[in-house]
């Protein structure tokens, strides 16, 4: 009896068709969702992704690994966080944003969003000069 239910489920799935998401699609959605979070400077990828970036090819899957199962998916994200932000709050916000966005856009259940902070970015600001230029002082 149990096998008959499985067979009928398969038939319904075939008749209605199926939707398949390539892991790169999920990774792109995760990338865009994570970079919207306040405090995220950029995604941090592998050495190969870094070389690809130097060659001018921008990857929207940089720093993201997707493990798609039959019923759910797991996302691993590597990020660079801006200096001055509470890192644990930024990571929690990344988890919430990525999970919500993927589930809303694809209908796939996200089991976990694992965030790895690879680095802290320090904004480069121009040094402020308090002295007047030497020519104006004379």
C-alpha cells in the first residue's frame, strides 16, 4: 500500500512537471540578499574566485556554497564585515535575510545559513589636515 502512494506521487509530479533550481541560482540570490545587509562590505571567495575577479569577471556566487537536498538546502556564506558593526548582529541579519529571500523567491526550504566572517574591512578615509598650507601662512 505504501508503495502505491509513492508511485501516484511520482506520477503527479511528472504530469505537473517539476521545477529545478541550479545551485548557482540559489547562490546568486543568497549573494544579493547578503550584500543588502547593513555592515556587509563584500563576499569573500576562494583563491580561484579571487583570480577570476582580477581578470574582470564578476561572480555573483563568490563566497557562497550551496548544498541542495531533495526537501531543503543549506547555504554557507563567507563575508567581509565593515569595521564598527557588531559582528554577531550582522551575521544574524545575514542568516535571516538570506533564508527569507530564498524561501520567498524559490519556495525551497532553507535548513541552515552558515556564515563565516573572513575579514574586517576598514574604510579608507582621507587624512584631515588641521594646518593651513605653508604658502597661505606667509
